[in-house]
């Protein structure tokens, strides 16, 4: 994972503090030693493409490695993987000759590893290089946030020796401790609030929003620039040292946003690989290699994130959807993807429509895209764990059902949907979990709009779950005027709307009566509210929220009643217009049925009779829905309404006409005397 370092960290490759004349200083030291001792150089050390001519005594006295090698030969060849390479050995030679060359965070890790490789320990001389470099690490580097980060970055090229010497572990524990102190610092918390994800709880996941939040704390930016193996260990150390999850989880999210979700990072990786590749290399290889790196990081991120219900308090569900969307483009294991989907399902009631996976616009068919398959799987998981186990109504289940219907509205525009397949999607969420059918109606209306040639029978099949009684008043009016809907559903919506209008008129009438009683007596008679005591106007619920002395109660009630009456009148006029249209269509149907009854006398004429228009196929009376047609006799004929007796069809049509006439008369304001058991509602039930 060494390639996951930030581009800006390339400045750490070379120390800005070290002397650029190390080679010249070493030559001076070698000449001085020769002049002081009178001994020539007798040892030749080769590393990579460089050769160093040195004296035997300094090497023999301070290094266990050279002590063994020089017993056999005066020439020593160091391996190519020597810690830090030839530049580090050159500095080690200066130290061997007693130089006080500056040690800094950029070179101390390589020097400590080189000293360990050359076995320059206390066993051979007191105050040897291993001890000196350890003291510098503990007392200087690990006390500074920036110095510790530099050393940890440099350790990437010194593994596994830096790990064995506990340099990496010491840096990680030091960074975690200082991060905890950063959170606990009371003065800082007063000036700059600690970063949490509260700002993302009420909006969709956005990279730009994340960057704005991240700019508040630079120490988090430093942590997410680390390679993932180091970052993972820092997160574990933060939790081990007691940092609260609401502070730890944002760091994980910011890391994932940078290395998994950000397109700029992927482009940087691909450009870095292209710079080192030949011209005839294939660009697809770069993409595959980058996707493999991202997939490994994503796999590790899922292991770091809290799972289950406890994650709902610290991690927005939109973030999980973003990871899921990215995982569809990567070679993520099926086990990890299922784990991610299960986590989303457990928090689905907190999701927003903007978080959902929508099919790519470039897909020819929405019904076969992978995004839809994944979303259906998530909702099915939620249903199996929450709706099937407990059948009691739940606000969470209502929210999830509504979200699914809204999602169906988004994907219902595909003309390649079959009615059977779309019905299966509707059945993904149980109908009992739908508190309202408004969004289901929208989805069905969108589906029918994309299928203008669908037959009445297919429309009835697709819309069989739509319950007009669960439609809001606004949507019910729209359903009455929607010619795409099956005729039976329109008739049902008409009656539901008529009942709503009747109830609205009744409430308006009660309001006027209440206002009039209040003007003259100030209380309500017990005959209006038989189950309650006489209610004084001061105790009336209608007084709630009113300002004393500004307006009387009767004035407010009259004003409210007039507004509601005007609103109900407009709605009723719209409904009445639709009823009149249906009445004309039913008159035409009655005439057609009469002609068919006359023509059935002769077999020749009956064969030429055209079937009744398919628009009234769904008007089959409720009492005849389950009957199977019998053999045709003299008094029977097949039509779009169904194989029923002519006399039954005539009675049914006549009954509808009577009902619609009564509705029309009611809308024109004709007063009708109330009848206890012969009102409009029994007629509807018989229908």
C-alpha cells in the first residue's frame, strides 16, 4: 500500500536539514584518520554502484557485522536492500569516524535500521549508534506530531526491519495519544468544535461537504494521508486508548472519501503508473491495478466501520450507499458486498431518496441493471428482518414502504417493463406496511404512461393493490381525472371522493352551527355532543392558538367554514364533471346492451354484433367477479364486461345511472332529506 501516500508527501523523500556535502565530509574524515594514525585504507565496501575505501579499525571496533566479514576478506559487499541504500551507509561511515553530522526526522529511521543491520550495539562499544538513535527517537521525534508523521512515512521503505525495531509501533501509539489529547483539550474545544458528522445527517453524502468539514482539523488530514496499513493500526489504537466512536468514525469516513470515493486520487494513481510505463503498455492495465488497490482499501474500511444499530448515531446511511455504488465498479468480494448491503438494510429507515442507487442513464433497459437488483435485495433484507418477524404497525416500516414506492416511480419510465415484473417489485414490500398509497399511485401512473397500449385487463392486474381509501384528497382527485387508470379504479376513486366531499360539507355545516350557538349562548347544547358535558366557548378546542381580544370565536369559525366550503365546492365540481362524463358513457353502454338483446333472436345477426368497448371491462359487478362463464344460451352474450346474463348487465347499468343521477343532484345543491339506512353509503356497499 506504499502507493497510497499523498502527492504532497514526496517532499519527505529527502531531508531539507541534512548536509548536501556528506561525501566531501567523509573524505575529509578518512584523510584525517590516516594522518593521525599513519594507517592506510585497507577495506573496500561496495553497495549498489558505489565503492567506499575505509580503515579497518573503526569498522572492526564498532560493528559486529564488519567484525565477522573482515575476518575472511578485506572486501565487503552490502546487499541492494540495505536500509536507506548507499546514501545511508555514507552517513553511517561518517558516524563511525566520529562525525557529529546532523540527525533529523527525515533520516533517523533509516540510520536506526542501518545501525541494527550492521550490529552497532552496546555490546561492542558504549554509546554506540543504536542507542543514540533510539534516544533521539524517544526524546525528540515522538514528542512532536509533525516529526512523528515524517518518521512513520519514511518507515514505508524500511519494512520489515522498521517494524521489528518497533519504530512503526512507537510512532502509531504516539500519534494516537496526541490525537486523543487534541480531542480532550478544553481550550481548543471552545474555539474550534471537534469534527463530527452531525452536519451530514440531514443531507445527502457529498465530497464537497466532506472537504469543508475536514478543513476544520488539519490533524485529521495528516492521518488520512497515511498508507492504509498504518492508518488501520492508528484507528485501532485510538479506540484502545478510549477515544469515543463519534470522533473515530469520522476519521474512517474521511479516509474512505479520499482513497475510495475521490476520482482525483484514482487519476493520480493512474498518472503515476503511466509515468513509469513504456509507450506500448495498455491503459486498461493501469485501471485494473488502480481498482485492485481501491478494492483492498474498501475491504479494510468495511472492517473498521461500526456495524449494526450503533452505527446509525455516527455514520450517515448515505455514506454506505456511496461505498456500495463504488463497490459495483470494483472487484469486491461477494461476502463484503453482502455485509455492506445488510448494514444498509439495518439503517434503511434513515435513508433518503437522493442516497439510492439509480440505474445508469446509458443502460438500454432499467429492468436488467445491477443497481435495481441491489436495491431490491436491500429492501428484501429489511422486509425479512423487520416486517415479516413483527406484523405490528411501525413508523419505520411506513417510511421504508414509502421510500420503495418513490424509488419505483423513478424506475417506472422504462417501456420494457412487463406488468408481471413490475407487480413483483410492488410486492417486495408488504401492502400492510403502506400507510398511504400516494406514492404507489405515482409509480403506477408513471408505469401506465410508459405503456399507453396496455389493455384494461393488464391495467387492472397491475393496479390491483392500489387502495383508493388510502389516497390523500389531492391524489384521489387526480386519480379520478387520470384516464390512464383502469375504469374500475376510477369509479372507486369517484365514490371515495364523493364521501370525502360529503364529509367536508357535514363538517362545514357543523362549524356554522357551532358558531351560531356560540354567538347566542356561548356554549354548545348537549344534543350536538351527546357524549360530553355542555362545553363553554372558553374551553372549546377551537379557541386554541387564538389571540384574546383580537377576534371572536364565532368570527374565526365562520371564516374557517367559508374557506373549507369553497375548497370542497371546487373539488366537488371537478368530481361532478367526471361523473357526468361517465354517465354519458353508461347511457351509451345501456343502448348497446339493448341492441344486443334484440339481436340475439337470430343467430346470424348475433355473430355480427360488435363486442362492447373494452373501456368498461373493469366495470364487472363485485358480486360476479368469481363466477365462471357457462355455456351460451339464448339469454347470454359475451362482452368486454364479462360473460354475464343480459338482465344482470341491464340491472347493473341502471343501478349505476341512478347512483350517478343522485350524486349529480346532490352536487347541484338540491336538498335531500336524510334517511337512516337508505343513504349514499348503502348504495356504495351494494355496488
